C-alpha cells in the first residue's frame, strides 16, 4: 500500500489533481483515510494461513464490516461529489483510492467476499465507471487482463 499511495500522491501533484479548495482538499484527505481503514479490514486476511479462519474473517468483512462502510462512502460521495467523482466534479486523489478499493472488491481476488458487494451503492458504481473510462486507467487494466 505504501508504494501505491506514494505513486498516487506523486501523480496527483504532478498532474495538478489536488483540489484547490481547502475544504475539498480536506474531504479528499478524509476519503483517503477512510479507504485505508476499509483496506485495513482486508489486509489481515491476506496474511492468514488457516483457510477456515481466513474464510470466517472474509465473511465477517462481507456481512458486517464493509456494508456500513460502503454505505457511508456512498453517502459521502452523494453529498460531496458530482459527475462520478468523490469530491467536487473533477478528479482528486480520493477518486483513485476509492476506485482501487472497488476494483479489488469486484475483481474476484478475495475469496468469500462477493464481487457484487458494491452493487447496492450507486455513487460507488458511478465513480468506478468514471475512473475505469479514463484512457490511461483502461489501458493499465487491460495490460494485466482486468
């Protein structure tokens, strides 16, 4: 995660994607921190070697932890974003981080977490579609078959 965050921050600084408005910058930072928390639910399962325990952990995430977290993020986007973006109506670092989480959840990589877990959250789906449609993102995803 550290490398991806550093790369994201570098690209966003280089590409002038940081919100100029101080409130939107704070909202973007809030979204980034929240997504780190959600990924924090998943990380321990990646290191778990006991398949029975790993399955139980992932089911708990899918049934108990992610639904309220995803609902909160969907509401956040509805209140603060527009045009398929998390904060404001243009790209921000939050868009890329949220996209990363949605992609992971929808990818099928995480056994016992349904790939449909995000389907009930229209703002998250719209953001995912918006970011996935960016030519560079599309090319990147195609480069490894996802």
